[in-house]
């Protein structure tokens, strides 16, 4: 089976606004969502001087159904909490927003760049403008893994848009994430700590679950995850360094379509993007509808790789980083970061 989808560029949607202090180091890696009146909005990561990130809100302007530009409406989330600010860094980064109809809420999974580096957190909203933090994620201890996932930096967090069966058969909300096992970046000599049964230290895509019933009794349980499972590790040349989930998974009759990024090249230790000599491309996984830990198929070649000047030149060269997907008049569009500096849009077609 071959994943029957293509990505075709539709243009640059958003670039840094001259004179805007919140955007001097780029706009990138957006989430998307619709307000109650049906208007489509972009929630871009805005990067100010010193690599301080905020989440903005911008109305998407359409031309004959195609996203062509945005109209800014300000900042909706900033690193205002102590756990979102380190001594030499701060930020709320790379939001992924999933609308959970069963809760009637937009759920933003974002990365809080605090004292111990990137850690995932959640916020919720009914209108995309007013966000209430639920706090950092907590991964329940799982004895068979012989480790505590809360120790590790983690990125690329995104929820499925509807409940799925958990490993125990219980209807659950599921979240993809990407733990990073090297702790040497903040404690010299500590090195890599792999969970039991994992022999490949390259970052891959994991999934964790929280029962629907628990969330119905207390929304805060959305931050408390369990039954952690490895879904996918790098397999093909375009993802030889690492892979991570992109937009919220799309339900299709064939399975859950997960647009992801794959990274190849050279990446020194740590999280400074300016030291990286890498290429980020977009690929796809197809996961089983009844068991989201099971891969049905995956792309061996990228669906979209850096080719245009906007994708090849920027804060980090050679980056295509998909983070959101929306359907407009029956056509799906993927929104993606371009070289950590701009935001592009591409049409997603089934062939």
C-alpha cells in the first residue's frame, strides 16, 4: 500500500511584519482553528529578540477559497508563567490546536521553554482568543519502561481530534509526542537514558492516553497521560536523525493520516537552532483506526522538501515544518513553517 496523498505549494501566507517587536526573529510553525462564527484563524509562533516566543492570532484571508494572507489580531499566549521562563530563555512555542468536539473546546498543546528546556503543556479555549492554562503535562509512571518520561525534554505534542481506543480498550483522548533521551545538554556527562526495550536513541513519535471518563469528571485530567507507547522511529533517509508529529491527525476511511516531519543532516547537542546543519521535510504515516500505535503504511520519500528560497533561507536553513491542516470548501490545506522565518501553505490532495 502506498499513502495516496500529495502536497502542492500554494504560497507564503505570513512573513514578519516590519517594526513589529514580537516578530523580529520570525513567524513560524502555526496552529489553526475556527471561531464560533466559522472564521478561520492562524495561531502563529511569533519570535522576538532573544528567541522569546509568543502565540499570536491572525485571521486568514481567502482568495477564491485559497489562503493568501492574514490580518493580525494580537498575542493570545505569552511566557507569563515561571515554568515558561528560564534564566537565559523563555517561550511558549510551536502550538498545535485540536478542536475536541466532545468537550466543545480547542485544546492547545504547546512547548513551554522553561528552566529545564522544552516541556509540553496545555491550554484550552472556546473562542481561540481567551486561553486557560491547564498546566504542564504529567506522564504517569510506567514500570515496564523503567524510566520517568517527565525527566526528558519533549516536543511535537498534538491530540487526535476524537476519542480512540486506548491500549486497555477504554475510550481515550490520545496525544502524540516526541521525547528526547539525551540529558547531557543540562547535566554534563549524564548522557542518553533509554526506556527499557528501546535500543535506538534517535527521537521518534510516541503516543499516550487519558481516559474520556476521567476528563469528563475533571478537565485537568487531560494533562495526565498514561499507557505510553512508541509509534514510529526514523526509518528512511529523509528522516535519519529524527521524526516528529505535525498537524492533528486526520481521520480517513483507510486510517489516521499523520503528516510528520523528518530530519536529516548534522545536529549538535542542545537546542540552539543556529548551530544546526539539517534539512526538515514533510512525510506521512497512516495509523490503524482501532489501534493508533500500529502503523499501516508510511512514506519512504518526502511529500514536501525545502526547495524554494523561503524554505531554504531563514533563521534555520532548509526547513519545511508542517503543523496545521484545515479543510476549506472541500479542499484541505497544510500550514507549515518555512526556514523558521515564515509560514507557507500547501494543498493536500488524495490521488
